[in-house]
C-alpha cells in the first residue's frame, strides 16, 4: 500500500450520502495539509477540481460547489481524514483523489469512484 489509501466511493442516488476515507502514513498525517480533489474523466487533461482541505491545525476550506454539503475531518488516532458528503447531486460524480501537500509538493492517492445517479 502507498502512503495515501483512499476508499469509500460507490453508487448513490441523488440526495444521498457517502463517507470517503483516506488513510495516510503517520509522517504525512502529522506534517501535511490534506484534502480531496475530484476529476471527471471526460478528458485526461482536465484539471482536478478542489473539493476540501484540512490543515495540521484543523483549519478547513471548501470548494464553492460543495460548501454546506460536504465536511472534511481528521482522526488523529487513525491517521485518517474523512469526507462526509451529503445531499449528493449527479454533478458530484467523479473520481475523488486524496491529496497531501507540503511546500508545494503534492502526493496523491489512487482515487475512488463516486457515482450519483438514479
């Protein structure tokens, strides 16, 4: 396994909820800002959309498209971050990647697929 292992994706109906998890190495968890990005695989060159981040000091930021619906959190005992996604919409469909960044150096999980469809 890598230093970032993301999981929890699946198929959910519009209005439903999912929780994504990202288990990190102790080093990454203790030193890096961690977060989630989303990519819609219509083009390999399309940029990943920022979803949310949480700093080592537990400050959080959210992308405009998910504010009020998604919540990011850290579990220090498990070296894991979570993304609680509520009121999911079809446009939330995509591959969600866990991210860890420090001094501009980005590290990525392999991604987990989220599909919102009736």
